[in-house]
């Protein structure tokens, strides 16, 4: 085949479909019936692909400035394509710059406690990269608050490495000019099939399985060990399935300083135990009790040492193989407290989950709705509340970026919180 690469000579889009159609239908056109254009955004590809143009049909195809087209020359000798001013077009190009996420990459965003971006870090797996510093790595310039990778004790914005395996460990450092509550949010997670990425907090001795949108809350304190090169690391392991989903987590007062934490799950399979954890700030949790799994699907634990003020609870499930998963967090305040709802966080990254805390609500059936600025109900769920405090997960995967109202109501009451998806 005689293929030629033909470029758009104008600082303007052109209708290459029309031009080639005219050339093809000329008596001595000398070109094949199909031309090809490279489309960087071709669906279901990681690097783009070629779009075919049927130039035997008079159909518009807008080629952008500096765009190129591959044309088959079937003439017996040399051939030419002539461009004219009339070929220029003000229509939108069929092509654009590649907008899909980079393949084989882990993206970590550092945000404040309500989800506002502060910094970011990327790990990219590249067969040409090495385990040492090379041309594929990008060095890090520290901001007031920063997240970074580390190779050979050098801080990196972009850490390029060879293909990972199940013993790969990726150091992840934190720099903070002062004490602050922050979050690490997984913005992209593309690891080989059969692997899972684990965020390990080496200071608090906690682990979090990473998924797209996972947000891990942490604090930098006056303790020097709460930041630096050794605070976090990402560990790759063989994927371990935890076939259990939390359907409900609730916390209620039994008497002063005594709280009851209850939860229910779906089908349990290969689950070893549940660990109940408590925190006073919603960031640093300690285990207060363990319940063995027994396929009952509903569990409870009594905390006889709840404090005055805020008590944050969550449940950690452990599989027989050692994998773990956390429930949503539920807040229980000392005393009866004021009835209402609280959204945590109220600024959420698209794809991550928000949690609605039900606080001191009477037992009964409630409607949970997410309403857009135009008044459209984009999420609806009926919730049977057993009274007191509980937490409900609000998925945002199907929500476009923008502002929403979160409404929890029944026939007697209505509670409204504002939520921003970014």
C-alpha cells in the first residue's frame, strides 16, 4: 500500500471530508476510498486509535489546525492534493487533545479537611523507567503543604517506575509548615489486574484499601513523626475480595457515658471479625472492642467509656485472608443533643462518597434526597430509622460537578444541608 501523510496547511480547521470526496470523484483523483485520522480520544483505547473516513461519501469531517490525514495513493505515479480557501471551516473539529486519564498511573490528591485541593502526586508505571532516578521522574518543589514520592531519598512529584508486582512498596511523604487536618484522595487508580493498592499510615499503624475516590483523613500535629518521608506508603498486594457491605451503622446512648454501637451487613463470606473503633476528632481512631463474625448479619457492641463531647465510631471488618475494610463514620455527641443532620464532608470530590449523619432523630421512615440547583431529584432513598444517631452513604458517581441540596424529611420534619461536588 502507498500511504501518504498529508497535513493541514492552514491556521484554521478544514473540511477534509469534503476536500477528499471532491478529489476522489475527480476523473484522475488517484486516491483510495478510505482515509485515516488519528483520534487521541478514541473510546476503549489507552493511547488513541485511527478513525476511518469513507471519502466515497460526501460527509463532513473537520480536521483541526496542524491536523494530519493518512491518504492512500493508488495513482501509478506521484500525486497531489490541492488545498483552497474554500476548504476552511468554522465548524467544531472532530478531534481534540487527549482528555482520557493516563494509563498505568496512581494519582493522589492532598486536600484540606473539606476537600479543597492543596497538592498532588503521581506514580506512573513505565516499562522504560528504572527503580532509580531517571529522565522519566519529576522532582518536587515543596509548597506550604505537600505530598510527594521518594526514590533514592529524593522527593518527587512524578515517580516513574517499572511494572509493579505484589511486593512493590511506594513511599509517600508529607510536608506541612504547621499542624493541619488533611485528606489523601485517590484521583486515579490503574494497577494490574489481580492487584490492589493499600495506603498504609505507618505512624498510626492503619491501612486503607484504595479505590477511585477513596479519601483518607489524617492530621499533622506537633509530633515530628506525623509528617516527613516515613508517614505513608502505598503497598501493592494480590487483590483480596471482601464480599460484605455495610448496610447500616448507628450509635445511641444507653446511659450517660455508655453508648451502643450497632451495625448490619449483607451476605458474609470468609469474614473473621469486626473491630469497633472510636475517635474524639474523627481522624485518629483506637479499637475499643472486637466481635467475631457469626453470619448473624446484625451486631452490636457497648462502649462503657464514651467521653463528654464528640464520639466518632467506625467498624472495621477483617477477612480470613487478612484484608480489611472500614464502614462509614458515625458521630455521637454527649447528651441528647439537637436533632438534625450533618454532611461529612460537604465538599466532596466527584466519585467519592459523602456521609449524612442523622443526629438524635426520632424513629420512623425518612426520605433521603439529593436535589440539583434546577430542582431535579438526582438521588432518592427511603430509610427506616431506629432512632438516635446513624450514618448513611451518599454516592456521587453519577452526579455532575456543582451544588446540591441534601434533604432528609418525613411528614413532621425536614432537614437540609448544602453539598458541593467538585
